[in-house]
C-alpha cells in the first residue's frame, strides 16, 4: 500500500471548492431567474440571470437590466475573465444574492459571459 502525505491530501481537499465552483458554471441544473425573482430570494442564494449591463455605477458596481427591472452587480476584476462588454451585449451572469440590509439587494458576481 502506498503512503500518501498529509500535505498531498490537504492540497487535494483545498482544490475541491474551486473545482466545484468551476464545474457548477457548466451545470445546467440551475435555472435562469429574473431580476424581479432575485429580489425575493434569500441572501447567498446562487443565481443565474440574463440581460444587459447598462453602465458602471462605481469601482466594482454595474447596473444590470432584464425585462423585469434593474439590479446592481458587484464584479471584481478577476471575475471578468479578460472580457469586455458593451450595453448592447446580451450576457449571462452567475453569482449569489447579496442582501445589504433590508432594502438593498445586489448580485455578487462569480462569472459573466456574452451569449
């Protein structure tokens, strides 16, 4: 029986969340929801939305719109994946609901792509 080092096991365990997150990006089990539906979801709920990014609203804040309304997206630099977008680009956004108090809801984006 081969011996496996504790460091190798810890290294493998540490990569599982990253693999799971990237694997979920290709998982069609999640359904696309509307901005209106996002507003009624619980904090930290995973979401996929489709629509248009209208404009930048701050350093990492952007205004997103679909047929049901607008919502702010928080997109960190590493989540852009080297892509650029215009307001005419139809996009798919993956992230989670971020409830900042009782009245402000935004989406903390983990990935975005043009469709």
